[in-house]
């Protein structure tokens, strides 16, 4: 049967072939094979940005002060990094991130957005090799911090090998961070469980303030036939390791639902209709 990943890629090709700015630059190479969902070279990545904010977002990405390092697959139409920026960048520009913050917690005393950034390097393990890197990050004037992990057609969340490097990190840092975490059930997270669910737990560790920090996993809710979705995989692990009273601070959100939060804004209605057409109208 057709996988979710293939279904999305096929949809993206159909979408691109109906776009004048995309239809003639399809057919990039990956691992010596040609694919229509890949643009012909990495320099064409900017055509993966939606037209209304393309010029502005391209300048934002290229500005070294913003610290954005593009992934090697940024010119793939299914790049989750580009999807993330396409979704959040207009909300930054138009000062409308409150839509997302209020969706995460309608009762949050958020204040104003103090800082918003893509490719946020962790303040906890950021000085080490292989540091946690968040796809998107928001900090508000009232001290709230929201860390986002974004997925689209990825098959799974990151795991870790039980090699010397990861074992050393467990012994020197992660084990104590888990024990000291205000939200994690540390008694069930041993080294084996941590490595198996590495990305989910490592991101959740960043909820250092159980009142004001949030770790968000934004993924598709759609599924391969008969298979567990990323959405359900994340929810299962989170339900096991996060204390019930802190459950709201580690959330799994779906693309299919979060688009509803922004798509009716009068100013951005047309933009998010195009976002939905590109990324989510694959059914």
C-alpha cells in the first residue's frame, strides 16, 4: 500500500507542476537518483518558500545575524525546515504569534513576544557537539519559553546509539537533568529508554520551569495504512514520561489542526490557503 511519505511527495509534485515558478526546476538528484519532488539544485531552495513572503524570508535566512543554517534538503519540497519557516515567518512579520501561543495555552499570561528564532541552539547542552537544535523558538516578555520540534514526512523521532559519546553524555549530563526535571517521571527513564526515545525526552528536558516552559512537537496526524503515526508515537512516550500535572507543558500538535488557528486571519487568509494547498491537501 502507498505510504504517507509517498502520498505527500506525489501530491507535492502535482502541486509544483501547476506553479509557474516551480514546474521548470523539478528533477533534482538525491543519492544519484532523480526525483521530481526535489528542485534541480540547492540554490533554488528559495522557490520552496511561498511567494507572498519569499523575498523577505530569503533575506531573513541569508542574514548571518539570524544564525540559520539550511539543511542539506532545503530544496526538497517536503523539507520540514522550510515548511516550518513558511508557517511561522508571516506570524513573526505581522506580530501574530499570539494565535499559536493561545492555542498552546488559552489561559497563558504570555505578554509580548520578546524573541522568535529558527534553528535555536539549546541553552542547556549548546556548547557540546551534537547539541539540541530546535526548529523554532519563542520567548515572551513574561518569561515564557516555547521550544518547537517540526516534522513532516520523517518516519520517526531521533534515537541515539549506545556508543561511547552518547553514554558519556548520559553519565555527565542527561541522567542528572532527568532526575532534576520538574516534569519528568525520572524513575522510568533509564539509559536504554532514553536512547530509544532520545529526541522526545531530550527536548522535554528543556521544560525547566514547570509553569512557563513548553516543549511542542508539531507533526502530521495523518497515517500510513495500519501503522502508528508520529503523532501517536510522541503522545505515547509523553504520556509515559511526563507527570500528569505537567502534561500541558509537553504537547503534540498536528498540522491538520493548527492550520485552523491561522487560516481565517483576514490579512493572512490567502497565504495560509496556499500553505494548506501545498502541504496539507494530500488526501
